C-alpha cells in the first residue's frame, strides 16, 4: 500500500477492503468477522490454524 500513500510511508500496516455488489448485511457480517480475527491475533497464547500449540 505504500505506493498508494501520498508520502510513500510503509507504516503503519494497512488493511484495505473493497465491496462490490454486496449487500449491507454481508458487509456488516464480514467486518465483524475480520474484527474477531484481528482481536484473536492480539491475544497472548493464541494458536494459529495449522500451528502445533506445543
């Protein structure tokens, strides 16, 4: 995304979402799902799918 920033900065990290021909309910549910995923990524001791927790 740095190429799309006016100052070409590489930080902070960005998440870009695009919605085309999607209903408002689907957008709301999708954003909630992404929020849950991001919240889980910040939890101490989290286990990533496919990763051995031991």
